[in-house]
C-alpha cells in the first residue's frame, strides 16, 4: 500500500527542503483531467503554513501514486511502469545532471520538474501549473512553434546521455542505461497486447484509409497495412526498441503533447518547456521520441 497523504507525511516531506516551514492545513484535489492518465493516480495538494518568522506560506505539489484498484494496476502494468519512473528520477536523472554540472555549458537541460520524493509507489513533484506551465490541447496537436521548442529541449536531453556515454562510459552504463528498462515492447508482453494491437491497428488502418485519395492509397495504404496489420508488428516494435549502438540514448518514451508543458511570456512567446511522465523512459534510438511526437 502506498504512502497515505497525512499531515505528518507532508510536514516531513517539506521540512527536508524547507526546515523553517510549519504546515497548518492542506487540501487535496484532482491533479489531472479525466482521461489524461490511466496508469497512476495524480493529486494536487495545496499546502498552507507559516515560516519560522510567522509569515504566511503556501505551496502546491503534485502527488502521484499507484491506482487503488489491483485490477487496474494489472491491466495497465502500473507497478512496472511506476518503478521505471522512480529509477529515472532517483538514478538516471541525477547522474545525467551531475555530468552536465561538471561541464561548462551555458544552454543546459533543465526541462524536468523538481522532485521531492520518488520511492516504490509514490512520486511527489513541484506543481508546474502553479509556476505558469500549461498543457496544449491534445486534440489539436502541436504547431510549428511548439514542436520546435519541444524538439530543442529533447535534443539537449538526448545529447546529455550521448555525451555522458562517450566521456564516462562505465558510469553511464551503471547509472543510466542499466537503471531504466524497456517495459512495453518486450517478448513477455506479446500475447498480452495481441488483442489490444489488433483493435488499434484496425482503427489506424480505417483512419488512414479515410484520409487518402485513391492514388495515395495505392502508394501508401498497402504498405501501412503490411506494417501494422500483420502478426509480426509487435516483434518488429521489439526490434526497433532494442538499443543499437553507437547512437542509442536515454529516450523519454512517451513524447507526445500531453507530456510536454509550456510556459509563456506576456507577449505569447514560449519561455520554457518542461517534460513530465517518464514511466516509459527507455535506452534506445533517439528516433523513437521523434516519431512519437511527429506522427
């Protein structure tokens, strides 16, 4: 059972970074919209307290935990996914940031939320919404401006692991590449996801068919059917997700609009980008993240 939200838990959590804060009350609300997250439960917690100088203090944090339902955890393989994200926050990311800090780099990668806690079944992070970050409309996708900003940060993320692998290969293998694992495209999951992919493939084929002209169908549709409609699709994805050196890097793994938040200047230009949800983080080809975002 995961760590329950209690006053003592929150007080101990905050005092690790803010020892002069005394929490007097807290309020728990939903941390994501319905349908945005299936593999975990996400809550937003507003903390109210006072400082050692008796000044008022408030902060909101995001609390992410495993679902209460054992059936839901089993269906979405939540425990395996959650463990992978914890390993990213506690092992892979600190190693990468330590490597980055040891170099003279002006344009650094920092597009991840601050973590307060990451353990077996609970992750607590800063509330990016409170800092002005927003999620785009997933139905509309990302325009050129947002894609460009996201890809610049993704390039830094990929380059960071590639640089560490080249300059500190043993430490990289131990702390980064071996810390995370492929949790989705593995042979053990092939039978489990067979029906799921059959339905998804049929829907994808129907969607592509409805969008193409007759001439385009001759060129593209049959190739698409061959790729997604055959019995070898999952095994092909396993092969594509297997790291191929020397360009394999640490990938986000689920790099789409819902997992990329943006902060804007008053003029409307993008000021910052931040990535969330690293449950599918994997060591693989950087092309996988690019394909996920663009297609």
